[in-house]
C-alpha cells in the first residue's frame, strides 16, 4: 500500500510539474522580464558572482526543478536571509529552496517506503517516518554548511582587505571607489560583497544603504562592527584611515579569539570519540586476550589430567 501511495504521489507531482511548466511558457515576455529583473537585482545586491550556478551541486538544481510541482507551503520569514548569508548559491531564492525541500521529502518518502519493507518491526516504522523528514531537512543542513564556510572565509579575509582599503582611502580615493578597487583586485566572498557595493553606488544607490545590504548578506559581528564604525566616522568627521586601521586590529583579534574557541570546542569532541570508540576497542582486545588465556589454561589442565 505504501509503495502504491508513493507511486501516486510521484505521478501527481509529475502532472503538476508539467502543468506549471505549461503555465510559465504561456507568458514568455513577462516571465523573461521577471527573471531578468530578478537576476539584475541579485547582481546589484551582491548576490552570487558569475559561475556560482555552475559550481552548485547538480542534485540541488534537480530538486529545485522538480519541487514546484509539490510546493504548497510559504517559505519561513528568515529563509531569504539565510540564503543570502550562504552567498545565494546557484541563484537560489526562498521559493526555490522550499521546492527543493519538498522534492527531497518526496524522494525520502519513496526511499523510506522501499527500505522499510524488509526492515523488521519498529525499525520499519522509524525508517518510513524518518526518511521524508531527513529529506526535508537535508537542504537546510546543506545551506547552513555553505553559510558557515562563507562566514569563515569572510572572517579570515577581513583583516587583510581592511588594510588594503585603508591604503586606498589614504591615497585619496573615496570609500566607494576604494571598496570597488579592492574588490576588483582580490578574490573571495568579502571581495565580491565589496564589488557589489561599488556597483550599487555607481547605479545611484546611497553608500549607507549599500553598506547596510552588505551587513545583511554577511551577518558577522565583525562586518556589523565595520559598518557601525564607518557610520560613526562619517557622522563625527573621524579620518577613515584611523578607523579602518582600528577595525583591522579588531578583526585580527576576533580571528584569533574565534580560532581559540574552535580549538576549545574540538577538545570535548575528541574526548567523546575516544570514549565511544577507542576505549571499548581496547577493552574488547583485553577481554579477548583474557578469554583466550583462560580457555587455553583450561584445555591444558584437562589434557594433563
């Protein structure tokens, strides 16, 4: 019965997907204009740089294409911010990720139905329930991992880029020009954000709003502190070179502190691995040696008698 239900869900999903594709193809001009406008908005707001879509996992792109047939729930309010913090991989939007989550849940239900048939007792029920839940949460875990990797890269790049930005400002460039120049000469997620700020300022966006958008797309304490320091320097007339030098020092201190915190968190994990894996293995070896000695001694006594 479960296999039949899964097949029915798959057939219904395919029909809805075909209907949605026909509906979108009915208005090519509006759909293309919306897509072009969304692409320009993402590029101007510092979204994923060119080529990120090609590097995105093929499985995620497949799930995004299959998911609209199953999409019924509205995305959470913070989902768009989490996608932006991850660098908007593959140009994803909140609706696309929800589609991928629902498609992964459907695939998990199919896999759970297939794997639960030979499973015994309660294990079958656990597999049947857990597989779609795991499929639904898998895109969130992938997104959180991408956001964590991007945050680590931004944190490690920030001190050096701040030094370059200070040199550019002290040489006579404006802050927007220095951000664009440093971003153009360097690589990484923070450099891409600075290039996006420069493009937005060239298009007429106020620098303050562009920096606010950068702080939203890179929600790190160091980036927020930089944004606040730049705002204070603008309001109080403090030289930008001194402000950027102080921010570079603070960013280096924060990087060292974060590394120490990561090392401190790694200690209990290593102890847990030792307690759960190495200690039982050693005890089993000792028990096997003792059992062998006892059995060998008993056999020798029987032979001598």
